C-alpha cells in the first residue's frame, strides 16, 4: 500500500519512516529531493510538491507533519505569517485533494500541537476540555485542525494529533535545552510552576502507527505522556539525569526580553492528558519523564 508524508524530513518524520517502510511504499514531499533521499534512504520516493500527484486515489493514507518550527525564530509579524502558511497551506491543499479524489485515502493523520489549549495554569486538560484561549498559538492550531478535519468523510477518517514537547536523543527541543545544563547552569523557566507536557519520540512514532492501523480511531488525540510535570520538576529531572547542579533560574523578564511573545508559551504551559489515546487502548512505553530523559541522554547500560 502507498502512503504519502509531508514534513517527512523533520524530527518525527525521520524517526517514523523506517517503521512505515516495513509495510508501505512511502512517498515524501520535499523542496530538496536529494537531501531528503540522503536523510531517508533510497527506498523512499521523493516528490518536490503535491503538484506532481495527479490523483490522491493511489494512496491508502496521508500523514501531514509539515510546518515551520514553532520555536525556531522570534515571533515577528513576518514569522507568524510563515508559521501559519507553512501549516495551513499544505493542510488545505491535502484536504481539497482528498475531497476531490474518486477513491480518497482511507486515513488522513494531521499534526497539531498542545498550544491549542492556551494558558491553562495547573488545571489538567483533555481533548474534551473547554478552551477559551485567545493567543497566537491557539489560533494557529485551531485553524490547522479545522482545515484537516474538513477532510473527514465516510471514506476517509481523520485523526488530528496535538503533540507535546517531543523528547529525542538527537535534535528537537532537548538539544536546545541542554547547553546550560551541561555547564551546570540549568534551572526552571520563570516561577517553574507551569505545566510541561512531553512525549518520548518512540511513543510519538508508535502513536502515529497506532492511529494509522486502528480503524476505529477518529478525531482529536493528545500525543502527550500520561504524566505531565511542572516545568520545575522537568528541569530538576534533567539536571539529575545529567548529574549536574540545579540552582539557576531563568527569570520571566529575561525570557520576554529574549523571545518576545513566544515567551508566553514557555511561561504559562499546560498539563495535557492523553485521555482519548488511552481509552482507545494505547499503552505508553515512556510514562515517566526521568525514564524518558535517561533513554534519550544516557548510553545503553
């Protein structure tokens, strides 16, 4: 069976594709096909854009992971537009092509993020929680999800994944966090009481495979470990795993000075629970943050 992935050269895509190749013929879109083949291997078929696909009927499933990194740059007006367009445009195109296909893909899995929930303080949230957020991250995710869910039909089931902070041995958020901790200068952000919802890269991959293969799954799912922690606890666990001191604190004013509006996302946070995934029968490999960090950062024993 054929499967189409957008954003396949990103952190999640690179981890996911080797597993998909066991059962599917994988096609990836990339503006740089040679670099994509170098990263993903010769087994993967690479297209420059969706324009090279005449009919989506040839694909059993579509996985949409494309989007500019949310924390790559300061949120200027131009960067906000780039963040929106990199997610909304591809999702709109995929939905329109799925809707117009004679025999549309049976499964459409599309990314989103826990930024959808906006600031939630210390109150845990699930997929059924009422959300009244009015910040940029919420609006970014809400429209992203709306565009994907429009593809849902009796022929195509749509699953939207609200992803937490992905912890991985190489790349991603953890790589950006490490330098001060390795110098013994690690510490929580702001007051440290804000929620930190995370997921190990292995579980992220398994969640996507689970939703791909479980025919009853449909709608929105939180891709977060079942034990979110406060930011201070995450910071302390990271320092403990690295066997480094943990006494510094990054004050809120410094984050706001460095990152501008993006700092709100780091200073407020959410405690997000994967209620629907667990109800569907998914069992997490990494449920505790310290075990996840040890797996990512320490050599195998």
